[in-house]
């Protein structure tokens, strides 16, 4: 279940001493940082003026300049099937309801999880991103990316292969309530982790049988190893996938990013 993802305490206990407490000697004294050397008070001092300061030249960004609405006042934001008018603060608060905010956070969590998993995989399985034995680097990256995408239930094709293309109306993949579906994506996650440095036998030798106890054991092993590995390499807890808010579950069908793009176009 999703609770395995939510109860990983890696970011809380890693640096604590074995006795469970922290003494004053374990805390770095930040007040002891030496001050930078002070300029001499005697002798001729060089006057610091506009001519002696390093001039900063503003660099243009060709990518931003190519955006058609770069010089146009934006008066609304479209998030899937919701249009948020950018008027007064009161109007924005009325449009950006808690229900809409929950969906935005859902998308941010799942998008972050995808790219964080990609980043961690590039660190712990770095050799698989380089070609060998006649395989080019580009082919190796493409092969590894395809294996990564099998972990996720949605592989969008609007903005890119790792982008989410729709908000579903039921929980999918690793957050699914359906045991068979969740196990399918857990198995893919476990296979992805097998080449990682330090991958435990509980993942390498895990049973893939569709038995609830086996699925839960694999889920606990994957979540524990992933959260711990992410903290060890990035120094913070990972952003984990979450379940859909009520607003999404109440829809009769998923809402796609393509539909939101079409709705944002001016009517002819």
C-alpha cells in the first residue's frame, strides 16, 4: 500500500548517533567561522567607483524570445479543465480553490517522482547509460529510458516521454488499489533497481507471484531502498507519488493535457 512510501524515516534518523541522542560535541559551532580579512586602515586606498566595478552585461535568451506571448499580458492560466483568471487577489483565491490546488500538487508529486527516479538511476546505474559492445551511448540511454518508463502508468506524448499527459479518474500504477496492477509496476521498479549499487537481495530475489503478502514485501523493500538511496545521494527525502484527490476521482473520465491546450486557444 501507499503507506509504505509515506512511513520511510530515512531523512529523520540517518545522521543520529547510535545512542539515539545528540550531544553538544556533535553540533558544529557556526559562530566560530573566522571573519574575512579587513582592509588596511593606512596607506592609499583605491577608490571603488562605477568604473572599477565589474560590468554585468544582460544576456538575451533566444528561447524565451521565441515564445509568442513573451510581450503579451497574460490574463489567465489553464490547468487541464480549469481556467484561472489572473485578476485581483480575491478573484484568484476564488478560482484557485483547495480542490484545484490538490490536483496541482498531485501532478507536481508525480512529475517530481519521475524525474527524481531518473536522476537517481543515472547515479546508481551510470554504466548503463554508456554504450559498450557495439551499442552507442544514445542507444544505451534510450534503452534505459524505456525501462524507466515501464515503472509509470502514464507516459505522455504531448510534452515528452516523462511528462504526464492527463489526470486520471482512478489511481494507477504504484498507487493503484488493484493488487495485480500495483504488482506489475512494482516488479518493473524492482527490475530497474537491481543494477543499483547496494541493491538488497530482498529486491533481487523477490517473488513476483500475485500474492498479497509477496506484493507487500516487494513494495516495502523497494520503498525502503529507494527512499534511503535518494537521501544518501541528495541529502533530503524524496518526493513520493500520492493518490488522487476527490475532484479527480469524481470525473466520469480522465482529463487530458491536449484538451486543456485546445480549450486555451481563442475561439474563431
